[in-house]
C-alpha cells in the first residue's frame, strides 16, 4: 500500500502544522476565540460561533466524555479494514468542543454515554512519503485516582 492509497492520513498545511507538531509531541490543541471565549475543533482560522478572526491555539487537557459512538464492523478503505471492528466516536472535550475520533482500549459492551476518556496518540503513515502523523484517539480514564499517563497506542 502506498501513501496515496491511505485514507487515514491528514492533509497538513501551513495553518494546521502547529496542531500536527503538537500531536507529534503527545499534546492536543484546540482553538479559542478571544472575542467570545469559546473553544472550537476542528481548527479554523475564524471562530465558528461569532465569526471573529481573533483565535489562538491553546493546549487541551486531554480529557473528554463519550458523546456517541458506532462500532464499525466493515470498512473497505485502507487501512481501516485491518482494524475492524473499531469504535468510531464523537467525544466532548473538557474545553467544550466535540471531536470525531476513535475509542481504543475498551470492549464495545463497556462503553456508555458520558464515559470519562483521556487522549492517547496513534502513529499513522510512514516516515518520508506523505509523512508520519500522530492522530488523537481516546481511551477510558481510570476509575480511581490512579494516574494513567497519555501515551502512544498501537
């Protein structure tokens, strides 16, 4: 499979480069509007709430709640077919915006709306060619106060 055959690789550009550089370091960013104070994701050069262009990058906490999900049993696009079944999800970040992602590290019967999640990162792509990216995925947060650090998932 070549980089051109991949459907999971982002299209990084000059604007989103800061976002992808942060994910490569294990950090998640959101954009926050200086005019209305609301955060948004995916990144835009303007605020989708009030249309202000006074928006800046801000580190996200990495915490989220499961909003909705679907278990994907069949996907013919490479490389997703090798990962089925997987959990495609929308999570609500602690900062407010909702984000499409994948939930990892939990059985499908163990998921529930409002479930506490934390960010982890999955490497996609290949070094060289179109490049390697770290994409944010989410996994269940520990129930107790025991700290599971952010990390890379396979």
